[in-house]
C-alpha cells in the first residue's frame, strides 16, 4: 500500500544525474593524453569495452605487439559505464533474431557466445578484477497474458506464476523462464577499469582525452592525427560505438538511441528478503518495450529500459541525458512491479546512448585496404559480445582467415538507416507499433513489413 499522498514519481526527489557505476571515489584518475608522435603495431581508438578487449586480446594473442589505445573522453565514460551490467552470452541479440537471420549457423553462434562468456569469466578470475561478476542467469518474465506463450510453456524450464514468484516476487508476474548459464551480472565500470589495468600490465599504452581527428594510409601503415599528436600504426581498430568516426560508411549503419536508468538506495536485508531475489539473477520482462533490472553488489535495484528514445537528426546533445518524463515513467513502473518496496527512494538517474543497428547486433568491416577494422551496432548487448568482437577485429586487421571471419554474421552488412526525415518518421512509427503490440498481443502490418525487410528497432 502506497503512503497516503505520495506519488511514485516523488521517489526521484533528491536523485543525482550520474551513472551509479561512475559515481564512486574508486574511479581511477584519467591517464595523460598523447602528446607528440607514437609508432606502434596497433592503434585502438575507443576506451569502451570493444577497445579495451581488443587491446588486451592483442597482447594475449601476440605478446610482442606494441599497442596504443586512445580515448577521446575517459575510460568507460559512455555506454560502457552507463549500462545495466548484464553480460549476456548471445552474439545475435537473442535466439529469435539469430535464428531468423542466420539459421544455418545459429547453433554454432550460440556455442561461440557461451565460449565467449566463459572467456570473460576466466579473464575476470585470472586478473583478479573486482567487478561483482556473478553468473546466475537471466530470468524472463511475462506480465501480460499474451506474453506467456512466448515463454514456451510446453518446454522444460517454464515457470508458472507461483514458480516465478518464488524466484523474484512481483504481483505483476504471470510466468517466467530462467536461462541459468547464459548471463552474468557485474559492475561494468569496474570491469572496464580492470581490463585497462590488465592491458597496461601486458604492455598496452592508454591515453585518455585524446581525440582522433584524421586517418589516412601512409606507406605500409596508417597515419592517425589526434587532438595533440600523431600516431603511425601498422593497423588500426576503430571501437567508437555510436560516435561518428573517420569511416563514412559506418555513419548510416547506426542510430543513437537513448536508454534511461534508475538506481534505488541500498535495500535493507529485510527488503531484499521480501523479494526472494538471488542477486546473481538478472531479470527482464517480455514486451517490446521492456524493463531490465538487477540487484547491485551493494543491494540496490538498478531499473532501466522501456522508453528507448531517438532524437531527430541523430542528436546526442547533453540536455537529452536528463529526460524527466522518462524517469517518471520508470518510477511508476517500478512501483507497480514491487509495491512491497513502497517508500524506497532513487538515488541515481542517468542515461546512455545505444548504438542501434537494423539487425540488432554488431556488424564488422574494414577500410584503408584492410589496414583498418571496425565494429559497431551492438544494440544494447555489447557487454559480453564486445570480447567476441575484439577477436573478430584482430582477425580482420591481421588478415587472418578464421572460423569467426568466415561466419555469415560477420561478413554480412546491415541495411543502413535512411537520412532524415525518413529515419525519424520510421522510428517513431515503429515505436508506436511496438507499443500497440505490447498492449494487444497483435503484430500489426508495419511491424510485419519490417520483419519481411529484415529491419527493426529494439532497445
């Protein structure tokens, strides 16, 4: 029962606009920027997960390689330090998307995804990275009657109302399915900082506040100009996520979609017990506009998703990071999901930009006659898939033909997004159609058309 006169939105009062993961005195001081000239075997551009894994894997695969990683801002400042901390095994944004697009190789992609998650777990243990890594699996829940069949009631592992509420107790749950092996939860910023330390320990040089300003072929390599220096590299990997880089063909392949997140104050032991929730399990509901949520290592509930927002013209200006109407929607939905936590407050609110592609998962390519490789388009599931992407990028830029580079999923390019105003109109129409499907359970003509064209929009 809600306190008299109190609205769910009031729980936002006093919250700070800052990612929970980055709002800590444990955040490392920034490394100094690059000044002058550097000559290296491999230049990595971008200090998020894709760039950090690429730098680390380069030295693990070939210890004699000289590697420089440059980051325009700070390590983990953007998507890497702003996500929910779900580290999923899937490389294809789920089974349905993978089987639909690459049916002949999906089973192998699934195996590779599990092997990749095993590799992340092993790296965390080997380097002693204190990031709260807990591999308890993912719980999908149905909150509307038409979502229950999506959880395949006739197959083993289906959870009816009582069974799912025994795992996590919410009166909104009608059914569920726990996938115990293919998801871990973690602190993404601490993982990134740990990967940076591990990479430096193997010999990588990291320069923060160093923006790439140009890229051109020179001799047998590539010359990169930065905000304060020049780098001559034999090969370059671009891991810039949604931010525009020097390869023009990448710019039409992703759009920036804002994802919004809340974090509560720490729960008491009694409050956590009232939910029956093992903190190693991450939860997501089954709608198109879905919430994802988990318990953090300090017993907060992180609550995000649902209202993915695209701004006209691919805008990413700073004032879009604080969207009151979306945060209020999140607060209301949280209150409906966990009424037993009435009175709890949110201490943090934040947002980040998802690099959304039309195929929902990462795509790959090369430029400058194979001397440059790039990846982008993870569409919200890059925490785990970025390590796999790093190995693909190193294969590509090294000219190695491997099982990874032979995958159709790696060789295929996504359908580009159209220019404005078509992109904005199409995305808004898709969001409205998705909301209608969530309400009615019926997939309308617009979404069926996108399905036939191999297009879509997802958070």
